[in-house]
C-alpha cells in the first residue's frame, strides 16, 4: 500500500510536471487551471494559445504515455507469469510484428487515418495465428493439465509468427516505401507518441480499464501458475481455459496500445523485474505496482524524447531502449549475485 501511494503520487506530480516542459514555458498552476476549466470547475484564466498548448497538445500526449506505459508493464508481468519465462514481454506472441504489417500497409497506401485500426487488426491476426499454431503443435501430444497450449509451444509459435510477419513488413517496406512514407514507417516502428490526441487517450485508457482491471483481478490464478500447470490444476485452476483467456486479454490490450504508440520496447520487460525487487513476486502487489511504475517510466521517457534534442524529436522507443538495455543488464547481474 505504501508503494502504491508513493507511485500514485509520483505519477500525478509527473503528469503535471511533464505538461509544463517544452518550448512554451508553463507553470504547474497553468496546467491545473486549464484542466479545471475544461472539467467545468472554475473560470478559464489562460489565453486561448496557452490553454491549447496544455489541453490539445501536451496533456493528451502525457496521458497516452501513462496509459501505454501502464498497460505494457502490466502485460509484461502477466506474460512472464503465464510462460514462466523471465524474458517474456508483451510482444512475445508476435503482436508487434502483426501490428507493424497493418500499420506499414496503410502508410504505404496513403490512408494513415486508418493506422490504429489496421495496427490492431494486424496484432489480432498475429494472436490468432500464434494460438492456432501452438494448439496445432500440441494436438496429439501428451496432454498435461494445460492441454495443448503449453508455455513452451506458445513461445515458439510466437517466435515463428513474429518472424513471418516481420518478413512481410520488410518486404512491403523494400518494395513500396519511398520518401515521406519511409520516414513515417520508421518513426512508427521505433515507437512514437507524436501526434497523439484525445482519441488516442480514449483508445489506450479505455483498453487499460476494460482489460487491465480483469488482468489485475487474476492475481491468484497467476500465483498458482508460478508453481507449474499440475500444481495450478491441483489448486483448482482450470489451466487451459485460464491460460487462453489471460493470453487473449493480454494480447488485446497490447494490440490496442501498439495501435496508438507503435512498438515501444523494454517497458514490459524491465519494469516487472524492477518491481519484483521491491515487493516480491505475489501478483496481488506486482500487477498494480508494475502498471504504476510503467506509467511513470514512460511519461518521463517520452518527455525526454521530445525535449532533449529540441527542435528535433526522437521516437520514444529509442529512449526506452537506451535506458532499458543497461538497466536489464544490471538486473541480470543482481540475480546472478543473489
């Protein structure tokens, strides 16, 4: 509870602080005044220009970063529990590669307005292909409590689907992308929150609430999975059905997040490990705290991406990789020493 309060307070303060940072200097009081005015509490006190900077430009981007970071970290923690693989992340089932195919196709065709829908459809296609391949590979094999959808087969199927969709993406880029479309594709593949608006907030935030809350409520089931399928079955968990539902929920949430942000790496991989060092492996604490930590991390990573090299802006995926790689190496060394 103390960690939840601390991270929640830090996140709220970070959202306000991140909105103030940029070429047009703003004070925290300006942010609070703009938000209250748009919520119908009090009278507008800012000029239309400054109010537009807060409400139309920076606030949607910061809130989208918070929702995407929370969702990716939550999905990473769930995937690591389901597959019993400490290297698992939200993109393990080939979702990122599937979303990339959809996004690249609509960018090349010049219908970028359909990008979120196409990316989500691509992620969903990758999920269906992965689960179908994993199920087919397990059919006829010796069935344990989890049926044909074992963690190992699911991971291997995800790798195969990811490679296949990745090849399709490369082929489309090589064959069709030119000029501005090539730059837009590269920006999306590296992960970027530039251009997000209130629709992006609604997509990412709505998916986080609708799917994230049930995932957090599955903490006891994920604790049982930590002991293996046989132990989970003995504890009363319907292993096969629970694994399919949790994988499906994680994939749908990841697909919705990737649709608005592109592929942002390392958030779902390192944040759950960092939180485990603080509170242990019980998912009742791990899941919500991972979400809060992921939101806090991506808010500041995106703030750095848009301000460090002003007037140029980096894709936020570059920042998360620059931070995540060394941090993950440190976590590996700590585990080895332990």
